[in-house]
C-alpha cells in the first residue's frame, strides 16, 4: 500500500517568537511497511510550549517535533492490530511510518481505554500534560493538606490540572493566568486566589493580597515571575520546575550552557532552605497508567474539569503553535487534521 504523508518541517531556526516562515509543509511517500513496522494516521495532534525549545535543537529540514494520537492503518507487527490506537512522538505528520526499532514506550505506546472521554484527552489531561501535573506536583512538591500552593500558567493544560489536584489534596491555591477570561475559568476550577499576571505586579500582589507564605510552587514560567515569587516562599518550601516558557523565545539563553542570570537568588534559597527540582515526564514512563487511572477516576467523580482549544486542519499546525505564545489557548491546544 502506497501512503503519502503531509509533513511540517522546521526550515528556519526561529528567532524570538516563531513565525509561519519557520515551517514548510511537504508531501512524502512513506517507505514500505515491512517486518515489525506499522503505519499510522493522525487522529489529533498536540502543540505545546516546550516544542519551541525543541525547535532550537532539531535539525533544519526535519519533521517538527510533537505528539499525536494516531490510528494504525497498516501493520506488520503482531503487537499492533490495524485499527488500534496509539500515542507517538514522531512529529507533525498526517501519516507516519514507525519502524520496528522505534517501537518503544518512549516513542509510542497504546492509547489506554478512554471510555466515553474524547480521544484528544490522550494528549491532554489523560496524557502527557496530565501526567506532568500529577507526578510533578505530587512526587516533587509533596503537598500536605493545608499547604499553600502557587501555580502559574494556571489556565494551561498542565497548570489547570495542578490547580485541581491541589484542591483535591486539601491545599489553598494561588493561581496566575494571562487574561481575565482565563482568570474566570481558573476560579471555576476552585483556586482560592486568581490573578492576571499581565495587569498585576506579582510580588506586590503576593505581599498585599496573599500574606501567607507559599509551601509549594509549581513553575511553568521561570524568569522574572519566579524571581518575584522566591521571597514569598515558606522555609523549607518545595519548588517544581516543569517549564520555563518565559525563556523559550530568548536566544540569549544557551542550551545546556551556564548563564549568570537566574531567578534563583542563592542567599534566599539557602536561608529559606528551599528544595528546587526539575523533571522530565519520561522519568515516570513506567508509571503512566497509574496517573491515567487516577486522573480518569477523578474525572468520573466530577473532581476534574478540562477545556480544549481546537484548531481544525493540519495546514494550521504552525498557526496553532504560534498562538500558544500569544495566549490564544485555554486549556489544551489540539489540532484536528
């Protein structure tokens, strides 16, 4: 069977905010499906802020990095039946040839039973973003009932999940989001205090409005925001570094190199005895179903809500991606091909 795929390639290294000219859509004929191989067709595709950082690493002319839920349309692999569903991380393409040597849990894995939930949640709150919230918050922040938790990017796919998990665990939640509409939604999720970081001074707001110290800080932003939060941490507070969206478009921030500018003031961290830990969700790949089952149960019990910002058309992948950095999405950003 001859399969032709549409593929979005990264053709120019973004400088600052990504633009449409950084990407090019091409057609590619896929290789034959031979022993151990599968061919899949995209059902829904994810765009996430971390992909901007990946655009600083991947080779020009290669398929733009990203995840999707896909359906198996051809298989020479007994582990994958035609019609079965998977999540894979092989990029922005309508069809993908997956050779046997890439058939690993880091690259692709079966989509768990979604019951009546939308398939797109497999790349949303029942997928990587939900797992990031679940493990990043519960394992690293170690919240206790009564703790005060601060979450930024609280209307995004990860932040909105952290807000709700914190409330489930009996915490008081301070949240920041980027528009009045997003603030209203985060209030619906149960956050005790919600502020628009674009119209308020973070440090002043925490001093005047939220006098209690912060036990747990789940950081998706980094940069100046984190510098403003640090003095408000409780002694022996815990900080989870999940993302640093404020730095992704800054080419002055070296990849893997040292920098003399940091939001983490050494004296404050020492005197407050803060614990700061970053993580990659791949650390918890072998516990993926644990998070999936618990999050799904919370959904069924009415303890979790979600929103999706859906863009129609594979041709609009770059547009949906760029929109992330303009605050166009509430909840998870998804592209339906």
